[in-house]
C-alpha cells in the first residue's frame, strides 16, 4: 500500500513539474516574441516618435497662443470659430508661404523673436502645416494634429478666459 501511495505522489509531482516547465517555456516564448516584434517592427517605433513630436509641437503652438491672449487680452480673431478642431479652414498656414488663402494665418499674432511655427513631420508639401486650430466660442482654443499615426488622438484644449 505504501509503495502505491509513493508511486502516485511521484506521478503527481512529475505532472506538476511538467506543467510548470510548460508555463516557463511559454513565458520565455512570449517575452522573446515581444522583443522580436519590437525589433522587427521599426515602423511602430518611428510613428511613436513622430506622434511624440506632434504632441510637443501642438503644446508649443498652444503656449504661443496663451502668450498672445495674456498680452492682448483677446483670442486672435484669425482663429476660426468652430467646436471641431480638424475642420476645413482650420489648418494653420506655414509661416514661409505667401498664400494663406483657406488656411489660418497666425503670422500676424506671433509675439516675440520666434516667428516660426512647427510643421507636421509627414507634411512635406503645400501651404498648410498639418496642425489645426479653432476657437469654440466659450473661451477655449483647440489645437490638434489630425495627421497623427496609429489612431492616436493628439489634441489640446485650453481655456483662455
């Protein structure tokens, strides 16, 4: 009887070791697979870097608008009244272009020595910057980056007064 009991305990112990071994091996494969995915998917890393750059740039635009409002006491009249940021007519015009027809021209409201505005990393051509701006009519300015990648929503809304 004791021999049978000892044999059953050995079988149970072996089964639990096998299960533990399988779990450890599966965990190792998951970790190695995750690293391989990160290494073999540089596009994701590049888009994440560009999205991070977009976030910084819309923060910079918002900071410039905040400085303007604090200095003048008014939201710039050139910013369209619209509750949606990424609408036709809300795209910010590039500073270096001479034709801002259909775009928001912020060149006249920039305060200080820095007369440049950022341009979206993927926006290579055209008069638009790839960044949009609007005023919701309730004292808020919205700045957004609708060209963001991987379905990331990059938008800032700030109450000015």
